[in-house]
């Protein structure tokens, strides 16, 4: 029986870009579940851009991570010991146990997953929070209509890749924004976008105008900063901007100064933030749709994997630099 657990704690708050020194790897005794609790051995850890915001001591839609606490994050794993009738050893579950190998969770905070339906890691990506975010962000806030042009930034990432594919299913022209020729080729050739603009090529505005000759009706925004500021110059009257993420701004010590905000007024643009928890009561609706599309081969999905809990900080740093290709995960076992 394993008695010691490995954990990654938040050691300090970043001043600018995240560094490995902001984390501390420690060992601690494996917890013992009480009544109504379950001990889980984590197998996969999700790394997501929102984690950068949780490292700041700032007001947000959820409380910040605390110094000395286990770093926050979703995991999938296997039940080792259960003191709740709804879970048995060997059950595969989705948890919020964070950056550690083992964790004790209340049974009502766990979700069973079916690894016969899809690999466990998929429940952290296309069948998890990123997929659900893409589903409701695009369909409920973006509301794409047949024939419209939808632009998706971070198009090769976990959320953007799903959002763009869903937009294609709505018979839209879909233009991705990604960094580098390899990602752009993947977005077009594998994901089926109509075009992809390489923001690193240095011609962002003109390239967007070339690929959106009728303007953009929906911007599924994952990046912010220069990308969003440029998109404001391409948006059509009565268009919609889904502000899902601002990854370009998370490491900044000063807020980005938007220059084209007047476009929101002139074009009567609807701009709305997307926080997936707002649709919590409807998660099942999204998961049913995403699962059906995945089973039918209509959704393509890709993962970037780092191995070992010790390498989780490196994985998050790479993600925040845009070095990941698809959903970023840590394989723990």
C-alpha cells in the first residue's frame, strides 16, 4: 500500500511570466477517506490557461490559489478506496484534486467516466471542460448562422479546435488564427477550417482581411491583446465576440491598451465573456452532442503530453507560451 503522496504546491505568485520557481514539489502522507469520501489515484492532469489567472491574488470568478496549497486542476484517475456506496475501487473518475498523485475527495464532487466510450484523457479535453466551453461559447454566445464567417484564435488548441469544427457543422466559413505553419496546416488539413492565418508571419490585419473578404460575424476569442485588437477592425455590424480567454495578457504586468475599441460602438458588436460554469446545469446536453460527433468521426482531437508530475510546471509554462499542440496534459502514471 502506497503511504506517501507527491504534490506540487504554489510556492509564490508570478511577477510576469510563470517560472518553475513559482512551484514547489513536496511529499506528504496519502490521505485517508472519511465517511462519504473517496481516495483517488490520479492518472491524468489537465493543464489549462485559466491556471495562470488563479496564480494571481486578484478578484475573479473564482478565488485565487493560495500560497502553500496544492495547485488547482482537473484530473482523471482510479478509485483506490471508497467510503461511499456509489463508488467502488477500480472506478474511473473525473476530479478536481489538482497537481498531486493521490487525493481524497467528497463523493458528490466526483464524476464517473466510461473509458470504454473514450480514453480517460478525453474527459479533460474534447469530452470535458474545453469541449463544453467551445459548445456553449460558440452556440449560445456566438450564435453562428449558415453562411457567416467565424474566426477562432488559438485555433489548434483544446477549445479553439472544437469551436471551429462546430462552426463548420453550422455551415459557416471558418478562419483560424494560430502560430506557425505547422499549426496552420493542421487547422486546415486535419480540422477542416477553410483557412488559417499565421499571426507570427507579421501580416495579421491584411491576412485576416484577405481570408474574411466579407468581414467577420463571430470572433471566438481565446488570445486577446493584439489579436483581439486587430479582430475589432475586421468585425461586421451586429457581429458577436465570445471572450473565452485572454492568454496573451495573462503574463502581462500592465493591462493591454486597446486601440480599436470604437469598433464595438460603430458596429454595434455584442461582446460577452464566457465562463463555462454558467452552463453547469446543461453540461449533459453538451456532452451528449460532443460524444455523438466524436463517435461519428466528425470531431478531430489532438493531445500534447508531458510525463510525470515533476514536469507539470514545464508543461504549464509551455502552454502559456503557445508551444502546445492541442490539449495539454500531464501523464501521471
